[in-house]
C-alpha cells in the first residue's frame, strides 16, 4: 500500500523504503505538509526535520542510491542555489532544476521575503512548540471519537493541557468529543489565539476542513482573560546573569519567564489585547557584578494592530535584599532562584529598576559615556551640558550626584527614578523607532530657544 500510494514511480523506491523528500511525497500539497508537520511537533518524542523540508524542496529520483534527497540546499536564486560559488560542474551532486521545485523559486531568500511561505509557517509552529511544555514533555492520552477519520489526542504537563484534533481525510469532517472532564474550560486555538465556546456537559462539536488540524490550549475563564495570579516559577542551578542570556539558553527567558510576567506588569499597555507571540529581539549584558544586569528588548505581537517593543532590565538579588524586594515590590519578581546544593530558593530574578544599585549604574552610564555592544546594536550613554553643570554644583556643595535614588510610584506607562532634588531619570518602557519626543523637544527648547520653563535635558 505504501509503495502504491507514495512511490508509484519505481525509481522512488530503494530497498524497503522510499527515497523522496516530504513535498514530492505529498504531491506538493501545502495542507498535507502542514498537517504532517503539526503531528510531528505535537506527538511525543524529538521532532526531526530533514534538511530542505522546511522550505518544501524537491528531489531528483534519477540520481543513484539515496543521492535523490542529498542535493545542495537551496539558499537563494544565485549560482548553485547559493550553496557554493564553485563551477557548477564541480558540485558533488547537481542542484534541483525540476520546474515545480526549481531552486530559483524554492529557496530560503524568497521564502524569507514572503510571510505566507512554508518557511515562515514552520518557524511559527516551532515557536509554538517551544512555548508549551505540554507539547515537549507532556503525557499522551488518545481520545477515540466515532469518526475514525479524525485523530484526537491530549498532551498534559502539570496544569497545562493541549488538545490536538486532526482531520486525516481529504473531505470535510465533523467530530463530537466527550470532554466532560474539562467542563467549564475554554479551548483557545494556539495559532490565532481564537477563543472557542466553553466546554459543557454535551459532546463538544467541531468541523474541520480537509487535511486540517486544531491545537487548543484548555484554559479557565480567568486564565484566558489574564486575571489569574502570577506565581514566579522556580529556576534551579542559576550561577550567573548569563544563564538568562537568550543566545546561551534559548527558550528559558523568552518562552517561560518574560511572557507570563509581562502580562501582569503595571506598565504593560497590552493587557486588553490578545497576544500571539513574544520574542526577544535584542539582549545586552551591562554588568556581571552584584547580581548582574541584563537589558532586553521584547517584541510583543497581537492578533490585531501593530506589534510593540518593550524595554526590560533584569538582575538577581539574594537573601535579605531579595526578602525586601519581595515585600515592597512583589510584582517586579519574574522567578525564584536556586543555586546548586541549596534545597530552598535563596534568590530572585526581578525588574532591576527596584534595586538602588541599578539607579546608580544607569546614571554612571550617562556620566561616563559608557557603551555596551549587543547582538544587533549597542547601548550607550550621552551626557549634556546640564549634566556637567549640575555635577559641578553638587561637587562644590559637597553632595553626591547620585544620592538617594528613589522610584516614583505614580507613573503607569514608564518608570522614573529621582536622585535627590536635582535629577529625574525617565526609563521608557515602550519604545518606538527614532528619537523620543521627550528628548527631542527638551533639547530643542534648551539649545534653540531662550525658553527656560522646562526641565533641562541632562543626558540620555
């Protein structure tokens, strides 16, 4: 049956197997390709993708042995599909020139520029799997509906429950699911974050298009509305701030810590919008001393409207200082920390702005024009003339320029720190491209006019 259905051409057969890539095997049907990948990423085990299947590469069954699926990867429409700059005749195997899968049309460069491409869809489904521990480590429980053309199963991990429903038929199908155990829970479709009707006493009714599927997260009403209380998770074996650096430990910060905390942050403006994804687009280690200091730019995407970028500073505190922050600023805590050999949590990962040492460090960045390199850009400080003038006045009076840093609690969208009666540092949480109007207007009044009834810009 397998040969008849998937290898009608005898050249596609080898020993007891089939030497074909996924796209030709499924007749280049996008719905079938997405369905099989959805099952691959939702069933237990480690998902393995053969190179080229993420962009729908073709094969060449006229090459001997398994060389049919070992052709050069198609990076671009350039010579040799961008795989090599050598003379094409020197290649160990030729590139794919089949009209349907030609490297000039099926390549990474072309698909990167098309948000509707298979490559972007694959990135999305990989990201969804990383966000949900149930899809990675959860127990598998099959549900057996009367319609045998539907594959239905549940993945559970602690309190997380993911329901997978797949239509294996080429025709539209319906299914009635016995879900009495989950009565009152709300199925939330993971790709579009669409809220489905709550599960009741009667069988749950769904219809699916040919070769389509649903991934549902079963949540309570308050979880779906974001009203559930945030409980900082416990992280073990934390040795340094670099353990939270996304490049070194992918997924921990981006998928498990920041998203849940961000929804409950006072200054987060997207509480009433439905979030589809959170990604870290820049990370810079500013310091590794005294608990470290990590700067993150977090991009939040929504089902509707433009995405937003937020600026977050993270640090660690231990013992007495951690207890003080837990008491005075409980909403600033992202996670509880444990070090090797310790049974109880002895530290916390938290918003760095509630720690006085961070306020002093930020002022020092501006004062000394310090510069820090990130993965995409850099962060640097720039003092203005007013900074030097105030610094001189404070020195003549015998005062410390950074005395008594104190967070102002009245703001809702940003965070401000007062340094005595001379400086106020405004830390903008939501960032936009270009120069911030507060800085631009302040410098204009300061440098181009004689109007002095606005605060002087001391630095940025």
